[in-house]
């Protein structure tokens, strides 16, 4: 299960994730990201309470990053060591900005 909290203000968007980003929850996040990105110059994804990410979740992140490359920046914050290891193994640390 994934809980998503979203705030948008002055072209800055933050999406906080809690739980599991997997095959079941990735489509929901994809819709939220697609609805949030237009008009943004900066997008922050807060992973403080994210416990797990699957390849479906990685696909959503890659898609969001590609969109944000055209209009601003995307940053991931509070990435826990287990998820960071997944990013390192998959090469996503070269693609994503992790703060």
C-alpha cells in the first residue's frame, strides 16, 4: 500500500511517499505525477517513509525525470539505504538527483 501526499506552491511541487511503491501502486503514482508536473519548475519526491520500490516504481521515476528535464529539476530526498542501494545497482544514481 502506498500513501501519497502532494503540495504545489509557486511552481514547486513536493510528493511524499509512504509505504510500498510496487506494481500495484505505481499506476496511481504515475497519474498523480502526470497531474502535478505541468507548470512546475522543481519537483521534490520525499522518500522518508518509503519502504520499498519495485521496477514498476523505477519506471515511474524515470518517466517523471524525463518530463522534468524539459522544464526544471527533480530531486529525491530522504532516501533510505535499502532504496539507495537499488538505485546504485540499477544505475539510477547516475540519472536521478538524490539529496
